[in-house]
C-alpha cells in the first residue's frame, strides 16, 4: 500500500488526521528591563536650517534611520555633527551617534518647518560668557582635527593643483544640467587631495548646501547606515564658493588625511543643493584612489590665486 492509498483510506474511514509537521519548543523571550534600555532624545530638524550637536568626545560613528535626513561631521571639528532634513515633512526616523569614549546617543528625529533649537551641547561645558546671547561655543568645547600640513601649505598645494591639466576621466555625474566631476587626485606626505569640478549648464544658479565623502559597501549601494562611514576633510580650497552661477564652472579641492578603502567598499562623493532637489553623486573604488599622483614641493614663490567665478568647462 502506497502513501496516497493510505491517506485515501484514512479519509474514507474518518480517522483522525495525521500530522507530519515537526514541532519545536516555544521560543523564550526576555523582557526589556529599565537598565537595558538606552533612552532617546527628541530632535526636530528643518529643511532650511542646520542643527549642530556638540559632543564631549570625538564622533566615531553616525547611523541614520533613513535617507530623509542627512548628517555629517563639521569640518575640522571631531566632536560636532550637523543634521538637517533631506525631505520636507518626512516621517519620524532615528539617528544614533557613538563617540570614542564608548557612549551611545540615540535620537528620535521629527521634521520641524522652523526648528527653535538648532544648537545642542552635550559637553556639560557652559557657552562662552563673551557673548552669551549669541550662544558662542567655549573654545574647550570644540575638538579640532590634527593637521599635519599647515593651512598655508594646504592652500598652496590646492592652488597648484588647480593649475594642472585634468588627470582623471570617466568619473562624472550629470543631472538636470549640473555636472559633478573628478579632475584629479594627489598625495603629499600624509595628505590626500581631491580636485572636483562643478559645472552648471543651465541658466538657473545652483546653491551648494554641502559636499560629503562617504565610504559604503560596494554590494549595498542603497543607503544603509550600518554599511557607511563619512570622511571629513581637513581643508577645503574655494570652500567659500557656495553658488555655481548659470553657464559657469567652479572648482574645489578637498584635502584629507591619507587613506585607502577595502576592495569591497567604494568612496561616494555627494553634492546636495540647498532648497532644491538637484542631488548628484559619483563613486570611486580603491583601485581608482591608488592612481593618485604625488605632488612636488611647492616653492615659496608660488602664487595662490582664486578660480574665475565663471570659468567655462574645459576638456583638459
């Protein structure tokens, strides 16, 4: 008697149904106790304003619950994180910050059209008494990045880079008549320089909110906070140039402490528009980064010049 015949006989005689599914013991769960729960701060962020968080120790890790908010460490300040909305009216999300002393800060983040609190101090150090009405930071609150080269040297090397012909091709992203491209990569001692060009072929000016560099997992290019880490520059040449006029190009040089990335990661360069939706990004592999050229010493007579505010796009 085969298996099908047996089942038919059981149904005909009205015998109790047989179950062949394997049973498992119930899964034990433990309730969360008060001492195991990390409380969360409430944070309201806006689209037109940037909120700054000042921590008592350098920031080692930032985790964003969704792409509806954007965050980055402040330039040259290891313990300050800046946050703002990337989407107007986003649903509540979360953000987690881990500092080098091992403390974890948890935030529930909501959209606020006009946030009333835009600077939050976790250091326990009171603001400067020189101008308390302005909320000035005490100099002991900010922990600045150690820079191997002086600012004058970084400026001189950056200016010399802008005089060079284009050394990198094929790393350009164009969207809505805006182009974000890489022209060159250079090293000098322990510094790493990225030369970017930003070209606006439209008649509408482009206001730069910020440009950030992020290391992400190559296989998970969709934004997942656990798979990304941000790299903050130690110096930005032409950093004050915040607008790309219509039918014009500007160049910026970003200097970093020298680094490489694993083979399964990519370096993502992103540019965000202030009050607009023209957001661009380009990707670099570790193989690309290793093509960086060595900079020669810059002599004392090197002249530091600024880029023309309406420089046409060049194929060099």
